[in-house]
């Protein structure tokens, strides 16, 4: 057992969390860590709890093919999964398949062709749209499937002699039902964690703009994305999604409802069928819109009020050392340990507080290795938004895998670090040159988040 | 880092150079995607399993059977019935769900073809309940057990021990502390009503239900997760529930316990292959997989926590995992699901009129009754009025009456009350009014 494994065992047992393997321990915390991504923000009142639970039901709802004697009617005609929770299992992180014979269960592929759509975003593929829908309701052919193979890259040596081999995804599209797609841009996406988003929404846009304007060390820059706000009908600062291409939680939710589930809403009232998909356009509708405003309100409320798990074992000497190494390595230039939220009348529990999300919500050039070559509003094909790191240490316990980055290519946190390039190149190089014991401390710190 | 000859600096540069080459050369642009056809044949499964359950089966089945891909059509049981009665059965190959009544109703329609799967290692019965259909058209794939989700801390504060059976819940100390699902709205609840009635008999059964309803602080019109939430929050001490939501929450660390009553019951889920299946071999492969040791093991994941129907699977599980086959040998599962099935709709309707409508009034009457009894007053007549069933056991056996409520599947819209229900409503109100008058006369 190495130092890191010993530490992980210590964290799990120290917090009384060996539930999978042993009876409950005395003095265990009331909220178990496997449910750590599903907890409301502290202070939710009785009436709000009702709305929170309703939103949770919507998030977990398996939607139904129309027509149906069910309020949940409206799935598809083309879709990826039946419910939000399918790709955000236990509100956490999705994963990529292990090989080409395994289907994407919590992952999707964004599609586009060169150019911009009318709203400034990516131009959808004329036949397959903005996203590959690998399911269709009975009678409507699914668009196809994307299969992933992994190519192992030559191992590299870190300071002290540790060898690490990274893997790179290779995509093939199979069973494409609406003709050969031709040349297109595509980008893989695993389901992202959905906790703590209300707090991130309450970080003022001015804060993002100010962070972007700050001078930063090591060649780090950072810029805001400017994206289309469908409700306000204007361009605003983007903050959600791997490319910060979504302005707010409501649009993020309604967009995913349409793109992933085929559920129309008042924000996006048209089904996601392209003109070429004639049977799709003729399929029965589950209502106009299929997702009621009350359900959209509820799911927005639920997501806005989901707490991020607090850090554990912060005073452990290894974790404390790891936090210092994390800062000294330069990670905190983008993975900011502290942000201040502003006022928020709609979701007051998120307002005016200091949070520790370990993100700046800005776009950064992450180099060619991670580039998807697919522009998204102001984000170019090499830029990605700094993902929040809060709760990241619980992924193995809650989501039962340890895949990271937008396409799950990193099989552990160290691999994720080693994929950093571009603006993060210097920080990654420092990490690689850091002695093993300090690297392990940094990883232990990440596991404590 | 300022000294270029610093050994750490040299290591930094050497390592950095190596990684630089790693991240540059092979990754210049997205790789061209190829397109091909896999020819996986779809197996269309109509189910009401949630995603946490189904997606694990989907991943494992497709991995083990690369010839097939699963297509899931999600339908609540009340909605699965019309779906599977469509022409060509809506394109479904398989129906897999926890709704014995739907399977039986569709079997009567001639909707299934023989399963045709070897049953090695799969018993035909557990206690008095059949696990496979007598005609070999469908078979149980897993079971859920009925019982009590309890908050040990809240029970201790009330000075109550963990209940052993349904009757324990009639104790006055439980007043306001029970979460009770509404049988007409919550899928698992009608069978729960019947378990108690079969265990204690018609008269004593309804008397017990009335007292439990009198102690209910929350009537739940939604699923068992909400029962668990109420109890986990400490707002109520105990919930009437089915085991898997609660036990999954416990396995994930919730500070709760699940108690199986001495008079228990099991609600099986079944699988069947449709008569018009366009992929019967794929359907059979899926059914075989669900019943295999590998499939049955998936059911025991801490996020699912169902009870496998393959007894051998329990040998590999922790001792704390409830083994219904062992419990059945001790007589815990004498509940006869076949016997109850025809009357579940009727029972829900009776429950609604006697205990759910005017629930607040019922609670108040039971509290007055408990106080009077504690004070030594003879209020037996009032108690009898509160406990009396709205119809006799013989009347409830009337097939014509049962037929009126046969389509009241869980979650369906009950529509407006029929003539019988209006009569029961009046009878129930009269009983409560009379009980209240008697209590008043006794100064209670």
C-alpha cells in the first residue's frame, strides 16, 4: 500500500465511511458521503424543501414516449438518455466507455460544421444537428452511435522515475441512420457534476471580467465567453458547460432537456429534429411545451440550491502540505480557492458568501493535446473553462470511477494534471518536476476536496 | 528556481522536455472519425425501473451480448397496460416491471409467449408466494420486502423500541410519528394494506390500519424515497415502506434502520416476452441475463438493493443482507399475493374512504380515544366505530365489486368516486361522527 492509498483509507475510515464494507460506525456523520452531491444548501425552509424535492423528482424522472397517460410524456423523438440523472449519476460525474463495444451511458458527442449559427454559437450539422442522439423512440431511427477506442501513448517519466502513460480517445461513428455525416466537427462530453451550480451562478459577471483582466503569472491569461441568453435575447457572460457556453442554470437545464432528452420547454419550444429528419418531425408531441414551466422552475430551483460537499480532513498534515504544493505549483492561478458570491434575490441561500470552488469560470488555452478544434461562441478549439474542483475527491466513492476531463480520458487525477498544456503548461511542468512525496501530497489535497 | 544549476531545476527541465513531446506530436487535431455499421439488433424493453437500476443491466447485458442493443421504453405500470395492448404491442419485446397485476392482466389477454428459459437454481415459490407463473409465461426476477423504515434516534427520544410487527404501530406513543403512503397514489402501498389484512384477518386488520392511520403524521402521495426523506430528516420517527429505497439509503450511510415485520410480504418484479416480439431470441437472451447469477448480483448493488430470486446469490452477500428465503422458512412470508391481487384496487378505494379522506378528523378522534383510555374511561363503543371496516369480508369477496376497481392501478387517475364509494364515504363519516359523540358523552 503506497502513501496515497494509506491516506485514502485514512480519509474513508476517519470519516466513518466504510459503509460498503462494514457496519455503520459509531459517531458517523448524518449525511453519508455517497449522498454528498445531493444535499441542499443549509437553511432551506419547509416550503422550499417541497420545491427542492419536486425539482429532484424532475431531475430523476424517466421521461416517457408520447402519447402517454403520464405527465412525463414527451421523450424524444431523438434523445440520448431517459433522465437527467442518467448522465449525472448521483448528481456527479459521467464516464466514458472502456472500449468500442460499450455504449456511451453518461456521455455524448457535440456536432457542428465550420461557421457560426445565427446566435453566434456553433453551426449545427445540417442533418445530425448539434448533438448525436443515439436513441430514438419506437419508429424513429436513432441517429447512430459513437464508439470510443483508446490509444495508449508512450509512457513519460516524472521526477523520481515514476512512469505515466496517458491514453487518447479515438472516435468512430457507427450505424449512422441519416446518411454519411461527411466532414464535421465533434467534441466528446461526459456528464458534469451538478452540485454547487447555484453558488457559481451567483458569482457576479463583473467578478469574472475583473479576473480575466488581472495580470497572471506563468503565461496564464483567461477570458470570458460571451454567449446567447435565449430568455433575455442578448449576449451575456457564459459560465456553465465545458466551454462556458451557457449563461445560466435555467438555460443550461432547458438546453439539456431538449438536446439530451428531446423535451421541449417554453425556452426551447421546437423539437430537436433537423429538416432532413422527416419522421422525427412527424412524431407525436407530449405537449406544447412538453416540460411545464413549473417543472423547469423546480429543476432550476433544485440545481440552484444543491450544496457542494465541504472539504474533508483539511487539517491533516499531508492535505495541508498538498494545499501548499497546489498553490506553489501555480494551479490556483485558474483553480481559484476562493470566490465571493453577490446578491441573488431568486436564490438567496447562494448570495453574499465566500465559496471555495477552485475555478475562475474563465476560458483558457489548454494546448493541442486537449483541443477539440470545435469553436463555441468566443471559445476557440483549444480553450476550455476551468472546471470547479470542489467535490472531486468523492468521485471514486460516489460515481465508482476515477475518470476526469471532458471526455474521461484521464484515468486518475495525476493523468488529468499531466494533460494540462497551453496556459497551464508551466504549472504542469512544475508538477512533473516536483518530488514524488509532494506530488502525493497534492493528490491527497485534491482527494480531500 | 532562480539558480539554473539547481538540481531540482535540472529535473524540472528534463521532465518538462519529455512531457512537451508527449503533448505535442500526436495530438495536433481531432482525429478523423470513421463510420461503419455494427448490426446490433435492438431488444425493446418496456419497464418502470429507474435509471440507476436499468443502466447497470444495460451496460452489463450489452457487454456480454454484443449482438444486441437494448432500447428502453419507460412506462409506469398503469400506462404500460395500454401501451402493451396496442397493435404489435407497441414494438415491445420484453416487459420487465414490479407490477404483478399488470402481468396477470396481460396474461389473461394472451399477451405473452412462453418464456422458455431453463429454471435451474430458481425456486418456484417463496413462502406462500409463487415466483413463476403457473403457465410459464412470466417469472419473478427480484423481490422487494415490506416493512418499517425507522430513525433510531427519534424512536429513542419517544422511548419506543424498534417495532416487531404492524400492531406495535398502534401504540399511542407513535401519535404523529408515522409516515404513511396513500395506497391509491403510491404503487407499493396496496399490497401493504393487504399484507396486514391477510395477517390479522379482515376485522382486526382494518382495526389495526385505522389505529396506524390515527398515528400518521404525514400522508405521502409520492414514492418511497420521500418516505425515507421524512424519516431521515427526523421529522417523523417511522415510515411504512418497501425495503429497497430505504436499505439503499442505509447502505449509503443514512442514519436509519429497516425493520421487517413478523408478518411480512414480498412484492415481486417479473419479466415476460411479448407474443409479437420481433426479436424473441434477443428478448430471451435479456431475460436469461437478468435471471443469471451475474444479473442477479447487479440487484444487490448498494444503489439498487433488491432481493434476488436466485438463492445461491445470497451466499456471496454480507450476512447483514436480508435473505428472504431464510426468513420464509420461519414463516415470515405467508402472504399470498395471488389471493390479494384481485382485490387490491378495492382495498385502496376502501382505504381512501375510511382513512385518507378526513384524515385530520380521524387523527383527532384517535388522540381523544387514547387519552380517554389512559384515563380509565370505557370508550370501547367509540373505538369499535373507528375500527369498523366499511364493508364485510364477504362483501369484499364479491367478484363484481372487485371488478369495479380492477383497473385502478397504482398511479392511475381514479376519476370521480363511483356509487359504492359515495356510500362508503357516508358510512365512514357517520362512524366518525358517532364516535366523536360517544367520546364527548364520556367527557373525552
